[in-house]
C-alpha cells in the first residue's frame, strides 16, 4: 500500500514524488500516458524571474525557489545518476527604446529585492555576454538569476530517482486505486477542467504552446528573451525557442504556422541562428489557473484528495519549493500554503 498516490507524472507530480520518497514515504505515481505528457515534456526550460518591482508574495516565493534550484537539481542528479540539464547561466534581453531609465530603476530595485544574491545589470549591447542579440536601443539587461533546465531530462531524472528510492511509477490508468492512502491530483489542464466541473465554477483551463528546437551549440551562454520569445541554449548542443500562448485551439499537440513564426522571430533576434537547422517542432497544453498562480490544497468535498496544479510557465521553477509544502500538507497535516496559492 502506498503512503501517497500521485496522479500525473509531470513537473509537479514527479517533484512531489521525489520529495515524499526522500522523506521515507511509499510513493505510487500513476500517469495516463507518459512522462511529461502535458506540457512538462516540452523543449524550452527557461527558469526566469519576474521583473524586480511591485513586490508580492508570488515574486518573493519565486526568488527563493530560483535561489534554491541549483542545490535541489544537483541532489536529483546524484540520486538519479543522470543529468537534468540545470545550469544557472543567466539571461540577456534588449531594453526597449525609450525604457532605459525604467531598466536602470529596476536594476536599483533588484539590488535590494534580490538580497545581493543575483544581479540585474544594464549594459551597452556590445558588452552583453553570450550570443549576439538584436537591441535597437543599443542597451540590454543581463540578469544572473535566470537558469535553464532540460524539461525531458529533468522528468526522466526525477522518475529514476523516485524508482531508485523504492517508488512505483505506472502508466495507463486515469483513476487511483481503491486504497486508503491520500491522493494528489497533479494532472495539468485536464485536472483543472475536472476541478472546475466538480466545483461548478471555472478554476482554470489550458493554454496551448508551440516551441521548436534548433541545432546550435552554445551550452554555457545565457538564454535570451526578446518580445516574449525565450531562446534557451542547452548543454547538448541545441537551442530551444518558444512559446506561443494560444487560449483557443483545436488539437493540443499539432504544430502549425505559428511555430514557423517563432523560428523566424528567433533568427531575426539572434543572427547566429540564421542557418541553424530545425531539429523538432513541439506543441502541448499548459495548465493555467484563473488566478495565474499555482493551486495547492485539499480538493473541496473530497476527503483524502488534494490538488497540486496550475504551474503556468513557471512549473519547473517553483515545483521543488511547492512540492515541499504539499508534502508537509499530505504527509504531516501541516498547512503552510502561501497567500494566493490556496484553492
């Protein structure tokens, strides 16, 4: 009998399984399809901070999670014997024309809000580290807090670590076994739809994203961010670009002309990618809670059932710290869910 059953083998479900297994719990992860079947099996893997201004609970929590990420993922790599692709390589983004004073003001705020643990620097574009980036204003922002993670390798590493600690991962089922152990639903956009139907009001929905993978080796260079587009070098000689945000879509996993637009935008923003071959195009649906914040807590009206969902665009970044909170709740009955994250 499992001490905890986790429905869903995405970023949230696998990270919770890993933390619970480390605490000595018997873990059973049940996935309907395959590891990272929703959006956690994508390509991009940008772990990037919010702008350092208008500080709130969510931004403070994200800062703590990003600062703790290196230690967490090193632990996963050691436990699994495989590399999740984490590296804190930073990020470069152009300063929009007319926004230089704002960028410098944010640099000042970052010195205080980021507690001296990372920098938000405003530099002439010619002094920017890494891949060349089109910056019409002549200036860029370089932050040293952003990191990258290889989503698929991270999922595989988490799964191996769980299994090495005695956890079970099975596929094909959509319902938990008839057992007394608590059940955590980490089932992405489909889980948000089920929760909404059960509660009779919209809790969240799915937002489709398309991305692409290019062959270009820049493993130690900062990621780039321009006009909402992430350009993320990975350690394996590839660069991921993405993603679209499609609130309406017909098929969740099909790619279309919007993906071609992403590729064209990336080539225009970063001239070094002009001839880089396209290795893969990908599409998936990300869970977006109505509040845009992750949702944690007891499933209302279902004793012994819990919800861990809604990591829209920040799932891998926040998963380790959020999973620790969920483990406290499910295994020990301790509730310390941050303001704005509770159901």
